[in-house]
């Protein structure tokens, strides 16, 4: 009994020390202002899109690229149709992209596709480009996205990530849970990091890196299940800082099926463990040298939900042991309820703050904004069994089906009287 209490207390202290600092990021965003931009300079950009069976949505992304306020003569769109069995390649080519195809049933995943695309570019465009954007096929860009990113790029930043919004926030509690987490990550993690002068982290899609970074790292050598996190950790360990552009807004589609969400987040959880296994020692060494970026990234990839799950297991064991020893079943229920209630309130606070400050960015009705703030903690709770199961189940890269095209978004916005 006493041993369980001690273990539970240690887990609670470790969790507090590891993650409370992120709450300190919140007032940073409210109180600090970014430095003014220098005069932007024109740069030639390659836009890299890896797509697997994305004929339903890839045309909208390319259309949003062609509609940019940035000089179109300085933009080249490249698509890698990766193991496609539909008309993705033809659709992208008809929309004006340069298309390559890849058929490899052994090396599966976005990392391998990006590597193949960059190798094609090195062969066919030896002069290279000033910078390389990476997007997913389901993305849609705000009209001034590249113009805003170029302003930050012109300030001398070699890697930049952007503000990630959602195409389908209001579909259900699952899509809203994803979207609210990404909004919080953009505003209250990456923007705070950038204002404080430390490194941000790339989150899947919507980022830019320079030719200098490409020369240093080679043609995308990142092939773990979470290649974006691996890229981020690699760059931070190499001494680079990832910048953030809050005015460059990207919209992507979130899963709505719990089965699909479970599969995707299992891959992420497994991928975090892979990254920690490969880079953990070097991150710890950086932490001992006082490198804040290493600490921040270690906390991002450390399995926080495993700590939470361990805490819940210990609390349940404590409660059951107390009940067996005469403490009573009501006391056992109170112990478990207190812990879960505290977790719910913490996550609700995070979601409520994000919803309130990003209210105008969230494209759904007021009722759904309020409703999905309440369900956000429940979405996050589902990470607990996912994180635990990822330790024992094989997680592999599988494509996420995307079906929401720009026309459908427009119809939804008309129905709900929302701008888009």
C-alpha cells in the first residue's frame, strides 16, 4: 500500500515538473510581441506534395497554390503520386503540377515518398530552389500563405512552420478534438517558443526549409513513423531553430471515424517512442548542457500519456487495496474520480482558453464551439489506451482517406453562415 502511494506520488511530481512549464507559455503569447520583419526578398520555392490516392482533394490544394498573392513565376509545384491506384497523378498534372510516380510496396510511408521526390528534383533541377514547402494533399492554403511565410524566410530563418487550422472542425467530437489540439499547438506552443527565441516543432504539414538545410541533411533521411517529429529533433540537435509564422494559415482535414483515429494516433504514439529511442540520449545530453530546446522536444516526445496511464493504474490499485483493507468501495470510487476529474478540468481549461482566443479562426457554429470544448478532454482521454496499446501492438503507416473538397466546405459555410 505504502509502495503504491510512493509510486503514485513520484509519477505526479514527475508529470508536474515535466509539463507545467507549458502553462507558462500561455501568458507569453498574450504579453510579448514579435520583432518587426525586415524587407521581404523574392525567393524561388519548390512545393512538395506526396499523395496516395488523393484525387478527391489534391486539385483544391493546387488551386489554392495558384491563387496565392505571391509571384506565381517563383513557385513550382511537384507531386509524388505514391503507390496510387486512382487518378491522383492525372488530376495533379491537369492542375498544372509536375508529377512523378512511385511504386514501392516495401518502403511505405511519407518519409520515403518525400525522399523519392527530392531525389527526382535533384536530378531534374540541379540548380535547386531557395526553399522547399511540404504540404499534404488535403491541405488548403489561405491566399497570402506563401507571402507571409516568405516574410519570415526573408528574416533569415531556415526552417519555418505555420498556423494549422481545420477544414472540418464541426464534423464531430473527433475532428474537433484534433483541430483544437493543433490550434493550441500553433498558438500556445509554437508561437510562445518563437517569441522566447527557442525552437518550435514541425507538425506534420505546412512547413518550409531552405536549400542550406537540404544540403546538410540530404534527401529526407527521416523514415520513422513520425517523420515530422524526427525531422524537428534532428534539426534542433544540429543547432537549428525552427521558426513560426502565425499569419500563414493552413487548413487540413481531420479524421471523423474513431477507428481511423485510433489507427493514426497509435502510429503517432509508436512513432514518439521510436524517436525517443533513437534520439533520447542525445536530447538528455543537450538538457544537461542547459539546452532548452532539447528539454522542450524531449517533453514533446516523451510518452506523457503513458505517465498518465501509470498514474491511473496506481490510483486504481490504491483504491482497490484500500477497499479490500476496509476503506470501503465509496472511498475507492472517490480516489479514482478525483484523479480523473482533475485531468478533465486541466484539459478543459486548455481547450477553453484555446477556443476563446482562437474563436474567429474556428469555422463552425457557436453551439459546436462550446459543445466540443466540453468533449475535448474526452478526446484526449482516448489517448490513454492508445498510448498503452502502442507498446504492444504493431503500428504501421497507413494512408488516411480524405474526402472533403473545397465545394463541400463552401456549402457547409453557406449553411452555417460562416466565411471561408
